[in-house]
C-alpha cells in the first residue's frame, strides 16, 4: 500500500498587487511571511517553528507570475498566493465569474466565447473543484462554520468526527 503524499502547498492570503511587489524581494517576502506565521500559524506546517529558508523563486508558465518555495527541515513547500487557483490554472477573479455563470447552466462553449480559452478548460476548472481537499481546508474558528453544514459520505472519518461535534453543539444550543 502506498503512503499518501503530504500536501506541500501553502496557500497564504495575498492581494495581487501586494504579492507582485513582495515576491521579487526576498527580505520583504520573508518579513511578510514571518508576520503571517505569527498571526496565522494554522496555515503552516508545525515544523516551521524550527525555522525555514527561502529555497527558490520560479516563474509560472501558465500565469506569468513568480512562485516562491520554502524549505522547512527536509521538506520543500510551494507558497501559493490566495488569488491563484489550485494547480495554477487561473486567477480567482476570472474563474469566479465563469463559475457564477455555470450556476445558470451557461454551456462551456459559451464561457469559452466570453472569457477565452477553450470549452475543455472551463470543464476542467469546474471538475477541479470536486477534487480539491476539503479536509485540508483551514477553519480558524469552529463557531464561524455555517450551522446547516451537512456531511457527505465520501468525506474522510476525521472530518466526520468534527461535523458530529459541531452538530451536537448546535443541537444543544451552544
């Protein structure tokens, strides 16, 4: 049986203009990352408390932005800004408009006509939403979760335990 590979992508909150300014300057980027580690430690691997170093910076051929990687102990993590979709498939501001139109059954060829790309690109973007790891999503405060949250059978057991605890709290008026 194969050991499941650990998620090695850290998605951090960034506005695009701020990211474009900071990503090229290692000192500024590290300073911003340090402040995020202090204020949002749940976004980072626990070992980051032992220290890290900026490994490299790479241009994304898909989006034309630079992506930094950090080294924590012997593990390398990609630092992805939050305005970029997983797998660097597009930016959130463009994709969210197209996905909004899908809510009204706009066909993929229609999205391709309006937003560019091809129909298969938009199909794959929509399909990719179902494969993203919901269990890996960081929830800072359980009280902020919607009260009507419903579990799907395919969600792993650890998430089901959390949902049962939340349901019990909700039913008892806490």
